[in-house]
C-alpha cells in the first residue's frame, strides 16, 4: 500500500517517539505491515528517474 507523504512522515515521527506500530496503524488508519514498511525505511526521498543507457556502436 502506498500512502501520501504526510502520512509517511507522521508514521516516522510516531515511530521515532517510540509509539508501537500497532497503535500507529490504528491512529493513521493503515495496516501494521504498512507502518513497518515506512518505519524501517532509511531514506524516504523520491528516487530520481532512471534513464535508459545508450548502446555503444563500437
């Protein structure tokens, strides 16, 4: 499940405060698995798009 950035931030803030994942899930309205996914992410910044590599003619 993908959730909005503000929800992701809220999950990470509550996790940093030591709130249980179960309680975060109830408060935010997502599953515990979703809380786990976003709580365990080290970097939440969007990844830049990958460009296809050009093939060498040599």
